C-alpha cells in the first residue's frame, strides 16, 4: 500500500524513488492530452489581475518557493517575492496594490504559514494553497487549492513534496503566462519537460550506488560541508544543505557562490567538502572559478552538473532539461547524499532528532 515501506529500509529512500512517478502523475492530473495546463479559469483570472505574487512557506516548502519565483518571473513576468512564513507573520512586507498569495505546505498544517493566511484573509486578499493534504487547514482556508498528488510523505525530511511543488509551480506559471500571451510561456513545453524530468530522475536514482560511495568517502567524517551555486542553483543549494543537516547532522550551508569569498570562505579547511551545483549556462564558468578558489584553500570539491555543461572530471552528471526545470534533477543527488550519509552513520533516517514532520506551534 501507499503507506507501506515494502522492501525499503526507510521511507525516505522509497519517497526519493517515487519521484519519477509523481512527475508523471502531475502531468496526467494537470495537463490535457495536448499538453496544455488544466487549471481553473477562476484561479487563472484571479492570478492574472495580480500585480505581484507572494509565495509563503516554511522549511523545504520555502525552498520550493524560491524556485517558484524564478518560474513565475520568467514565464509570467509577474514580480514574485518569497517569504518565510514565521517572518512574514510579524514583519509583513509592504504589499502591492493587487497581491496574490501562494501558500506552499506539504502538510497544510504549519502554524507559521497559517498565521500568515489568517492575516491575508483578514486583508481580503485572494490566495492559493498548494498542499499534499486534501482538506488540510491551509487548503480549507485559502481561496483556491491545488493538490500535490505526491502520495503520503512519511519521512520527516521532505523529498517528493519539494519536487512536486516545483512541478506544479511550473505548470501554473506556464498556464498563467499563456493566459497573458507571454511568448516564453507559449514556448515552454511543460509536458515534454516533465517527461524529461521523470526519465532524468529515474536515471539518477538508478545510479544511487555512486551516491552512496560518495556519501561514504566524503561526508561520513566531515563536521561541515558547503553547497554552492548561483541563481536557481543557489536556491537548490539551500535545500541540499537543509537535507544534509536535518538527517545526517552535518553542519551544512547553502551559499551563493559569488558571496563565499566575502567572508565565509574563511571556514574552508583541508578536506572541507564544497559541492558545486552547475546547471545554468550563464553562471557555470563563474561557479567553477568559485569552486577553484575553495580548492586552492584545501576544499574537497564535488560537482553536480548538467550534461551539456559537463567537463572531464565532473562527479555527478545530470540529464539535460530546460534550465528552469533543473532543480527537479539537481536536488535528487543531494537527497541521496543526505540519505546515505545518515544511513551509514547508523542514524534513524526517517525520524531525525528534535524534528517533527509538521510543526503546529508558532
Ligand atoms: C517541518 C518539516 C519540514 C517541512 C516544514 C514545512 O519543519 O520537518 O520538512 O519542510 O515543516 O512543512 P509544510 O508541511 O508546511 O510543508
């Protein structure tokens, strides 16, 4: 059954492996036979009137929002802000004239996010909750809901919900951009992309042994590690670092690769793992130089690179997809690195210390 671990030692690995299917399911649920998004006119009209999108979430959902910003801004030209819900709730940014709110929440029950929604409703604003749980509090209280259809996520560390959130953001951004006659959106073949993503994730999870070896050789003994990247790769580096921290207790930081030299590079010592995420053509060379800078200070560098940008000596090669969809692939090796580091440390992967799957206190 859906909530059965089957032959898997931990739910997390099962949930990582389910991601190709989740991608295919989302294409079935949210796209027509011709590949057009199936999103209600009411929701699209409401979003079309917005002059600014505010994405709100916590933890991994916040990180999915960071990727969403790039999708919405690229495909719809609508300025998009992303906020941590516990911050937004008490330091509300100045709102635009016609704001539209998107709540990202796997559980639909996170108290910090609900606090924001209560305020948004009190202000008379429209909102959409994207959640994995039908009838959850956030889904009931928002104007609109889209379901993640990821199946129950049981491991505390979120994996398939993150990729499902990004896939839905891509579909929604395509729909909104098309409704607004944006040429980039018309050209963005989301169905084809989700197909590439599904096969691409499958190829990565089929080679998990390689990532287990990498986890064993480079992450088991280290007290700390850095994920670096620029733009959308930086957004993913934050999620990659969170995975490593939460289940393997390695102190990890996700960093904008160009910012590292302005202070944080002082932390690099002999053997410190620095993992570079390289999926964007325009910044690939820059991230590579930033990696070199850390290597010159003794870092052990590891690269996760899209095939078309790969060079001899790169460590993990990702199948090519549209650059906007790259997080759906680049995050997967980082999920597996975190998983195998935790597993090989003998930790309880699914139930890390001090954490809860859903946090219902502010
Ligand atoms: C908890 C979980 C995280 C999750 C966050 C937000 O802290 O441990 O994995 O990302 O809550 O949860 P939500 O259900 O709102 O996405």
